[in-house]
C-alpha cells in the first residue's frame, strides 16, 4: 500500500498520463487551475506538451488540433470557460474528435463565487452546443474516482470519437484525501482505430449508423478532411438533406447504441425499499450517509449513485426505481438532473428534489429531513 494525500485535480492529471495523454492546453481559472499546473510539471518529462493558452477558445482549439494529429488531449476549465468552449465543442462533435474536457464546476452564474462549489453545469454540458447532439459525461464523487474516471473518459473518447466531459467540482478537485492510486483497478488504455485502406479513405466512413469510423492522423499518408460545416462521410461539404440526416443519425446512434456499455452506477439496494435516493458527484457521499442513517432508524431505503450522467443510464435508473414509491434527488443546484429521473419514474412514484445553491454542501441531515427519510 502506498497512500498519498492528494487533491482531485492532481488525481485527474495523473489519471490522464496513465491513459496516455500527451497534450494539454488550458487557461487559468479557479478551481481548475491546478490541473494546468500539474500538467505543466508532469507532461514534459513524459515527452508530452502542456500549453497555457491565451484564452479558453484557444485552449480547446489547440486540443482539437493535437488530437487530430494523433495525440490524446486534455483540457480543463470551469463554468465561464465552458461557455467559451461551446463552439469548439460543436466542432469536436462534427469532426468526431477524441477529446477529454474537465469541467471543475463552481458557483454561478457568470463569475459567481469563484472559490465555491456547485453542480450548476449538469444540464449545460449536455446542451452546450448548437444541434443538441449527444455527448458523454462522467462524474466522480471522490479523489479515487476522479483518477479512475479520467482514464475511462479517455478510453470512451477514443472508442467513440467524441468529446467526453469529466464533471468534477470545487469540493472534489481542491480537497485532499488519502488514496492509494496503485490499488485502483484501471482499464487498459484504448488506442484509436487506424484505417486499414491505403486509398479512398473516408474520415467519417461507416456502413451502419452506430459504427465508429477509423481515424487517420493529420500528417500521415492518408488525406483527412476536417470541417465545421455539414459534410458527407468523405468529409466533403454537402447541402444534400438525405446525406446531412444520415450524418446526424450517425452522431446520435454511435452513442445511444452504446448507452448500456457506457453506463456506470453504484446501486446500494435494500430489499423491500419504497424509497430510493439518486445522487451524483460530491453530494452522493452525503446521500449515502443519509440512506444508511435512515436504515438504522428502521426505514427501508436504497441509494443509487450515478457515475455516468450522459448518456442517461436509463435501464439502471429504471431498474433501481422498480417497486419504489418515493425517489429523492439531492443536487447542488436548483434541480437539473431531476428532470431525467422524473421522466423515468414509475407511475405514481413521487419524485422529490432536495436543492441548495448557496456555496455550501448538502448535509446528510438536510437530505434526510427535506427528502422525507426521517
């Protein structure tokens, strides 16, 4: 055992290196700035490149270029920076670019409370860019999970050729915990699939909508076209409605068809429970304590922690809600993910939100009292 006392941002940086990341670009913004600091220290000795860009727009643009040239790329920011990232996130979706984006959430809106935490970007990252096409978003609750899910985020980005969000927040990223990183079981790094053809390469080629195209790196022998405009499988601009719809269907299908594979949840189930607490991120820790306290007082309560937020793990959520009459959803916002729970809830089940957005954490007592667990 090799315990270290580290913060979540360091765990994310080290997880990125473990996943094979060799390029980072970012712009200083609390509470994500130490990811930039760690990557500036860690990447050069590994033969990688870390860049402090002139602004957030440049940072994600650098990462898109590095990814298309063959590097696993990471960027990190907070709420105001995600706003500036939005157009290039759309470009990454359109260009099917593997990319990991860490959003260390903080109290908003606008500048808000830069050194205080919240989970205010949960809906924003899902609908961050024009078009409303699916993305993948993972959400850790601990420093150990920040490390583990960073590796998984890179694997998913390479596997499905999409930008993947890691939704941390100030409390996870800037809080130190004792953790043995060597004891965490990690999936092996996923390498992108290169094309097998030596000519007539289609950078967005697929036979079925859910297929993920092979990716040739810029600078290799094959010609790779890349555009922010609607295009066909070969990367040529098109105004043909049938071709445009075919490409849109592909962007959607490659993620939706893999939703069950992408889904990560932790279900602490109690037989006969009529109440279920659904949570994510740092709030999941308080929610788990509230559920266990309710059991100690004779209440039958199950809990479900979501590590995958998007695509919504619908089957896992629906299965966990089977037989329950009350679903409690605590969030450090004014109620963002609760909408997903409401649409999946069984008929007659009450869905209750426990919400706070005043820069302080939800406590187990608040969840128990406002959620009706007492």
